[in-house]
C-alpha cells in the first residue's frame, strides 16, 4: 500500500465513475492483476468499476477462493461492495493460475509485496522478480507489464531486461512503472479518484494505453505525470519519506513542548495554516507504523547508501530513530503512571491496528507497546474495532477483548494507541465507573481532554506539557 494517514476521516470510496461504454468493451484493453493483497485486490476491483475486464491472480488458494466467493479476507472499507458488484457484472474474476490471467489480458499489473529483508534494510524483491518472470514467460500475445509495487530505484530497468529475455520469441513486451499511492482504509477511493497518475518509461503506445485505463480519473482532474523509470520509482518512496519526516518532526517538537509546558496541538494548528507546511501529518503521538512507511524509508535509506547519497541516509536514519523512540516514550509513561512497574498491573489498551480504518497490524506501534508491557508483567487487555483477529494471530500471548469497556475493566492505566472514532467518542464518565484508577494515556492526542478531566480522569498526552510528570492528584502505586 501507500502512505500512512494520521486522520480518521470516513472515506466515501464509491462515487460517480465513467466506466467504458458497453459498445467499446470489445476493443478495450483487458487487464490482469498479479497479486491480490490490499493493493492488488483493490486495483482489480477498481479497474472493473471503471469498465474493464479484469482477471486477478494469486498463488494463495484460500485467498482466491474467498474473493471468488465475494468475501474480502481483510478489512478495507468499500471493497466488499465493489467486489460483489463486479463478480456479478462478470467483469472481475480471480484465479490461482497466472498463465490463465496473462493469456486473457493485454496489460498486466504487478501488485506484489516488497517487504524488508530479514538481514538488512534492503527491500526483498524476490516476489516482484518472480511475478515479472512468470508474466513474461506466460505471454501469448504482445503485452505491457505495469509495475505498481514499491521498489528501490534501478529495479524497473532490471525487470525490463528480465521480461525481454523471458518473453516467448516473436512476442513484444514492454515494461513501465506506475507507482501506487493508496492509503489503507481509503484505498478504494484513492484508486477510483487519484490525485495523480505517474507513469515511468512508457513508449507512446504504452502511454496511450495507460491514459485510456485512467481516462475517468484524468477527466476528473487527476494529473498525468509521464517520466523516466528512475523518477517513477523514486516518486512513491520520496512521498512516503516526506510524510514520515513530517510525523517525526512534530514528535521532535512535541518533546520541546513537553519540556517547556507548551501544547503541540495548538502549535501544529498554528504552523499548519502556512500553505508551505500544511496541517496534515502534524499530529504528535505514538508515530507511524504499518507495512509501508517503515520498510519504505529503510529501503530508501539502504539504496541511498548504495548510491552514495549520504545526506538522505542521515536524514532518514534520524526520522526512523525518532519514530521508534515514541514507542519507548509511551512505555516509559505507562511505567511511571503505574508507580514505576507494571508487574501485576491491569493495563487497558485501546487499539491494535497501526492506524484506524484497517485491520493491518504489521509493525503496529500499538501492539508493540502492548507486547512490551506484557513482557514486563502487566495484565494487558486489548480492544480494536477491526484488528482483533489479525492482532491475535500475530500476538497470541496478548489478551484481546470485545469492546472499549472490556478493555478498560479494572485497569490501573488505560492507553489509547490507535485513533479510532470508537475511542474518541467513548463516554469517559461511563468508563470511569469500570476502571481501577482513572488514568488514561492519550498516545494519539485524540481525546476531548476537557471532557475526560471533567469525568475525573488524569489525562496524559504527548507534547502537551505534562507527559513526564503526573499531577499530584494522580494515583501513586507501590512497586510490586
């Protein structure tokens, strides 16, 4: 997927689109999508919504069976509706047979993952290479391979050479790069109504095909940016790196605000009025996580080092360190709020997903904090509106409960670690009746502080001048 999102805005993914007229479908390009994760499944369904015939392929038989049955095996608002609509329309189907998908298509989107390697910060390109190779070998007629996966600069040129070498004799294959900019939780809307379409390394023919595919969004005002392969590869990771830098910047400023008694929320509002800065991604708190930003900035850091671009390496290293340090800050704040130790303390945790509107718990700051407190002997109860099951699979030793009140039940400290509306809308007076101590750490600065304090809570935030020192009225526990 793409850039993280620090707001909990409700998406409206299904709006008026401009599908291909029925009379033109016989001549419209047919599409295959290789990979059916967040990116691939959403892209496939959205292309069907725009009127094209789409076949999505993935080797995971259970996942494909779920999609073909109309079941989305992960949480992405609006995708279930889109999936059902185009399984019924006949414009979308799923298969485990890549060769079948490729034979039925003219344009082949590669939407597989590029996780961080286990032994370094480098991106693991095995899945991309395997997908490109399989598409190239399976071609039965001329085609265009379109990379959407996030890759280090220089990868696309190597994939182009690979595709040319493996394509059957007499078949013309072209490879271009079309990076994705999807936000989990808003992926459907972002695909149907992107703010820009970037295409790198395309011939006049391939560019015309991509313009035809994205004609609907372009007619709505989406910018079409044609560029070379290296620029297209760098656009996505540069966007993610910039957003990560904004988040780490405001968290660094929040540390100053805490020490000086200032309020980082008001400060962020004030500087956000400057159009050169903007308010988005200036929410101090627990920091970013997920399957994209952390691994993407590390992969860019690694590739920058290989290229000798050492200023970028230094900057991204600091961004990463500040971000990871936020998790330790919240752990330390919890220890202090519990009197120096959480051994045998009940800690209620609100949030498991790395951000709201998703069930994705990859590199989740919330679960990282919850697991660290559990290892220190705390009795941790976690609730998330969507990510309970995915969280339980990744952290089976944690206790996952059903509901905000269940997480808060008998808690000595309550933590808000993901900014779901369910948490900011919770009634602090009702929760005050079920906790052991009315102490809440608002690690996302998303609560109505005045309302919670009026209900008798001690509210501890990040960058609001009080994080290191609890008010004298706060409970003090004896260390177990």
